[in-house]
């Protein structure tokens, strides 16, 4: 059991460090989104995918260790939480303290990642709304009213106000 706990603490610590890397990337992404630098955004997204892959692997290891620990202490793995494990380790204060510390650290960094990602989501939604607004404006300019110009025969020779037929067409 002691080696399982040590392994769990080690995996949780690595997972916490990877979430910190993800947080750093998410924070780097915010000004890039604001500036609209798509090339840099693509680079950051690629780096994020690598970190997320590492987190996924560590999460699988954590689940395996958690299952093993649940079997050793005869608990249902689906109902056993990390906070429960901290409480169970009351007889081993050193391991309990390490596990509680890494649990709190992981919980905090995951919360921070969620907060920054929510902020980035709002920024991206705002940018998409602006693009939609710009497209609507271009479309509206194409359907602007005719001018009231007439020739000698009293025929309307008015042209359309705004963009000519060579403008941007979103349907293409």
C-alpha cells in the first residue's frame, strides 16, 4: 500500500505540473486571441494538444493506481474520492500531508485552467460575433438602395450605393 500511495502522489504531482504548463499556455493564448494572430494561436494550440495528451496518460495511470488502492483497502473505486483517501491516511501523517498538499495544488491549478479557458472562450465568441457582424455589413452594403438618377428619356440609370458586384460572397 505504501508504494501505491507514493506512486499515486508522484502521478498526481506530475499531473499538477502538466496542468500548470497548460495554464501557462492558456494564459499565453489570451493576448493572442485579442490580437487575432492566427499563426501564433495555431502554435499554442499544438503545444496544448501535446500537454493534454500527457495529462490524459497521467490520468489513466492515476485511475489504475486508484483502482489498485481501492482494492487493497476494500472500497468501491467508483465511490472512493481523493479526499476520502486523505482521511483514511490519518495513521500515516507524512503520506497524508503529501497527498493533501498535492490534492490541493491540483485542485487549484485545474480551477485556474478552467477560469482562463472560460475567459478565452468568451473572447473567441466575441471575435466570432464581430466577424458575423462584418459579414452582415458587407451583405447589407450589397443590397443598398438605388440612387435616383434619370437620363433624358426619364429612365432610371441609378446605380447601387455601396459595394459593387465584385465584393465578398460568403456563400462561395
